[in-house]
C-alpha cells in the first residue's frame, strides 16, 4: 500500500510538471471557442466578448466557431471529444450543462467529460404576465391562477428549457395549475403572451427587458439572490417567501476533460480579470448579465449543483424529453 502511494505521488508530480511545461508557451496557435448557438443573440455575444478579451490579453487569436443544433448537444460533443490541449474550448451555459443533463439522455457527461475553467456571468429569469391580466404582484397571480386553473397557460422556449423548468418549479411550490405551451424559441413565446394567448412566462431578463420597458408584459418577481438593477422595483421570489429560486441563465467557459491545470489556471485568471473590468461589465449589462467570477473548482461545483437542482424538479414534475 505504501509503495502504491509513493508511485501515485511520483506520477502526480510528473503529470503536473509535464502539464506546466507544456502550458508554458500556451497559446502558441489560434484557439477555438465553440458557441452552441447560431451567430447573433446573447450567448454568441458572450462567446465573442470572451474571445476578444483573451486575444488581447494572451496575444493569440481566440476564434468563435458557432456549432448550433440539438439544443447545444453538437457543440458539447465536439468539445468533449477534443484533444485536452487548450486549443478547443466551449462557451458552456445552463442549457448544455444544467437543464439538458436533467431532462434528456445526452451523448456526453456534463461533469466527467469537461474541465470547468471559468464562470462568466448570469441573467435571472423573471416571471412576467400578460398586461391585461388583473394581477399586480405574486400573491395576486397565484390566487388568480388557483381561481382560474382551467384558463391558465404559460409559454416557454421549448420543453426542458430553463423557461419551462423554472415555471414548473413555481407551480409546484405555489400549488397551482397552468398549461405548458412550448415554442421553438423565446421570441414566438413572447408574441403569444403579449397578445394574451398565453398568460405568463418565465423568460431570461435580457429577452424580457424590451417588452417590460414598453409595458407589453408586467414583471412580477425575479429569480436570484437579490433584486436586479435593471428592474429594482421587482422583488425576488425569496423576498416574497418562496425559497430555492436561485437558478439563473448562466454562461461559462469549459474545456475537454483532463485539461492541464496550468492552462486552466491561466485561462481562469485572464477571464476573471476581464469580467471585473468596468467597461466589460457595462457591455454585458446590456444583455442583463451580471458577472460572476469563480475559481475553476467553484465553477465545477456550481455546475454539479445546477444539474442537481433541475434534475430534482424534472423528476418531481415527471419531465423527460426523448
């Protein structure tokens, strides 16, 4: 047993030494950041912002490769199968590393197949209602939903998405019924809520802000630990007595499993420096994204906790997407 421990210690030492040596000139060629969406939109913006900052700070090109399809599965598979050399990274987010593992049989392990590098930030979800609905706050919304259960419906960006699971979480905790109406994306879901065809939604704040500003939907409550500066008058669910609504639409950077520690440490340091820059914070605030600097270990634990959170909701609500 003692001999085995000595051998393992020697192996670990040389692995770290070789990893550090290998990473000493990293990056010495262009790095690809896979974005699991088509060009345009908030997630793509974050990928390009991260790429731009790393290009400037590390003196090598970081290029965004948009790999949309399968709800992020295509990009996730490609990232998981890439060589663990730091030259293929991924803009992971709540869909690929939070809700998908909770509701789908996916061809990758969101924890074991990846090296968490850095959290970038997140935007909360906000409960909004059709402007013609006669409710002004969460208490009134819940009571109205209970009194009109046969009429209640809510839209989502699709089955198994955060906009679906977060609303099911609310239904479960507040004990009311509302029919789920899934759409192919959040934009068409908004069209019907604005028109009163569906009566509520739980979209990301970035997508909701234009409609909140024009009064086309009414914000009721927001997820997360504290109120958001863009809607300071809207209380959190926690303030209103509902615990556990801490989930946000988060975005981070991951690499394939077994990425050298020296590379992870370097990238984490540079990304954390970037997202604490006031100018970049201001840029991300345009997408209602608040930066969330973390160590790689903290980010990895965050992913595990998020999967556990949504797996619990999916199981209790019998949500499984084929």
